[in-house]
């Protein structure tokens, strides 16, 4: 499997190099936003780093040449900087600072463009209660999006508070969108890896771009790895020849980290570019039991889509995070996550059987046929579910306080047995349709680290059907906390759910035609019994609930389901059970 993953990663990088300039939007260009002057606030912000900047989604242009100039406030006819109306000043050859709010991002950029601006920077504010100093938005386009022909980025309020006092004091500020020349540093598959899953890192590498007019020869790249005990390992790799404007992703020799707990720090340098922005620093950690793409630090406020996008997409929101096992495999028992806006999404007094407060937790096999190709392409439906759990919100959840929810194998109800050297995705799924609020879930996150390989590492799906939007890179500037915990993980959460005995739940007939009759024998009355039917790919296709039930038969209508194999999940107060069901019409 390791060999196949190496090939997949190389192909991903090749595809990225070939398609970057064809993409629509000022994003995924890996450029650097620089504040050049005055010196008191001069700094560099790298795309993807924590608290840096975001870009446009599906509109605007890719950065094909560097943009540099004076930064000025947008002013309309009455001096407002929201840019929702035509500019009242000449912005020719300026980079324009605009406040977020009131109108669409693309309309703001278009109004600045019409006044002569060559680039736009939109700065966040605190009017949204859940926004924090480093909150970023991936700017979607609405009004005038197709007409925008200048680059645009989004900066968090923390950066705005650095810039705006200087501008407001009348001091000139110069900024630059600098094209990358040393970037895309990659190490492990995820930020945190259980020590039992440690394996050789055969895909460590970095991208080098020749921005000089001459052909470069024997460009030396270094990766210095400082291990938890202080030992330093230096990896070197040489690029024999790099033509002008050529981009090369260069791999380092394989590195097997010691199987010890702690933090590994990696510093990438090259022999050509020596500015501070050309020294890249990454890190990863070995944990006792935890897989995580987030950096184990909570960024208050969480992330979610706008309520308008959530409503138009059908009230559905699903996150995902990659987990790659080592040669030992393991057993998965819990998923850790957090909720940042419980006051906005919790529904009190949900009737029996209601799912308004449910967060579904899925564990997917990312390569079910074991052909070495990750199955994820255009949606979570590409993946095959192997584990499942449900967390029901209580209304008492707090931002910053993590939740440990048990998961179990779909068939056995036991911890999910993970294959060695295999790809999995842990996923959080929220359906806000029953809640009726039109407010999206904001799952807790950490500032984005981008320390892992360039896979579809943190997929995100918003909406369904024709309104479905899929991002293989998750949110801009944030990684959702959705950690997979291995057996042995200690938690204060109620331990593993009870499993009903084989003779307590039986299915007749099986195969079924139009109805499935579920025979249940409980020791005591259960306030509710919920039946959930999953298709062969693990997608929920039917659910029904019966109140105050102890013994007898519950009938589920399956006449509308296609012929095939299904899984029926039975949940009661005493425990749960999973049963295979065949439907044959």
C-alpha cells in the first residue's frame, strides 16, 4: 500500500502543477501576501498558514504575475469602505482595502475594479459573534462574479488590526502578492499519528520554482528534522537542472521517525533563495492513540458555511479527515470533535424519533478494493462506510470543550478493526433540515497547518443533489477537529455502547420483498427504538422510530428500496445491534 500511496501523491502533484493556471479563483496559487512597508508592520503571510489569508472560490483570477502597490481604503460617494456602491475616488493602480459585510465579496471586488484597482483585500470584522481574530472565509461569488478580472484575497481581523491604524494615521502602506518559489513542503499524512502507527515517510518533499531568467544547476534542498529528544536528522536532495519558470517537486530520501511520543520539527531550506520567506517550518507529532489533521489547538469560533449557502444547499454539511494506518493496523473506538455554536443549532423538546439534534459520525474505508487508489473523487458517496456512531446534542456543549463519541463496526458492533497500511476517512455529518433554523453547524477547528501530504486530506461537502458543492481541501485557514482514537484512549464519555445479543434482534423474512419485520426482545421498556437502514455504501436510506417498546415486532416498509444488500441498525435504551438484510423485489 505504501508504494501505491507514493504513486498517488506524485500524480496529485503533477496534476496540481498542470492545472493551477487554469483554475478559477485567487486561491491554490501558494503565493505570499507581504506587507512591505512601513517596517513597523512588515511581515509575510503564506497561503495556508494559520491566521494568514483566504481567497476566492469560483471567481476572480489566478495569480500569474506578482502584484505590488500602495494599499488604500475604498471610499464610496459618502466615504464608506464597504464597497457596496460605486467608488467615489480614483483607485487606478491601487491595491484596495475593503470591509466585509452587507453585500457580496464579488460585488465589492467589481466596484473596486471599475474604479481602476489592480487587486482587492477584504478584511474581516467582529459583527459575527462566532468570528475570532484569525477567522477566515473562502470568498464565494454572487453579484458580478463573472466580471471580476483582478485578484482578491480575504484577511482576518488580526491582520486588519495591524494595517488599519497605520492607514488611518495617514502613513502609506505598500503590499505585494508574491509568487511562490519555495513552498508546498510535505511530510506525514496527518499532523498527529498514533505511535503504534509510525511508518517510514517516503513522500517528504518540497516544491522549488526557478524565478530567475537563467537555468539553475545543482540546486540543493535540505530538510532538518529535530526529533523529540533533540537529535537532528538532515535529509538532502539535489535538483540537477531547473529551467527558468520551471516548477519541480523534489522528494527527499525516506525517513523513519523513531516510534516515540512527542513533537518533530522540520526546517526546509534551499541553496538559491535565502530570504526569510524561503525557510519553511513544519511539524508533526506522535501521540498515544490519536489520528488528527488539526494541530491539537482549538481556535474559538469554529467553522461553517454561511447560513444562506447552508439553506440553498439543502441544510446538509459533511466534513472529513484522512487517517493512514501503519504496518500494525489497530482498532478504532472513538471520534473526538467539538461544537462552537450550540446555542444556534440545538433544538429543545425534540419528539421521540426526531433527529434534529443528531450528529452522524462515519468511518469510511478510503480504498475498499485495495487497488492503491483513493476512492474519494467527487463526494463522500465515493467512499464505503465501515464504522458508525451518533452523537445527540444536549444543549450544554461548550466551545473549546471536546466531545468523545463512540463508534463501532457496522457489522459487529465492536471497535472498528483497521487494516495495516490503509487509508480511512473519519467524518462528521449534520442535517439541519428537521431543526428548521437554517443555521449551519460550526464544528470546532484549529488554525490550518498544512503539514501533511497533498492528498484530499480534509474533504468538505455542502448541500445535496444539484446544489452539492465538494471541496477536497476543506476550509480555508482552518482544519476541523475530527480525530480518530484507537483502542486504549481514555475518555470521560460514557464508554462503548452496549451490544444487544444475537437472539434479541432477528429479521424476518430475510431476504425481504416489501417489508422487513424486526423481532425485538428487551428486558425493559425502551422509551424509543430507532431502526436505520443503510445501503451497501453505508448511506442512510430509511429511518423510523417506535416509542415505549419492549417486546414484539416492528415492521419497516422497504418497497421503495432497490434490490440489494443492506444493513439495519437497531438502537434501543438497552443497546444496539446491526443486522444484514437482503431486499429482493
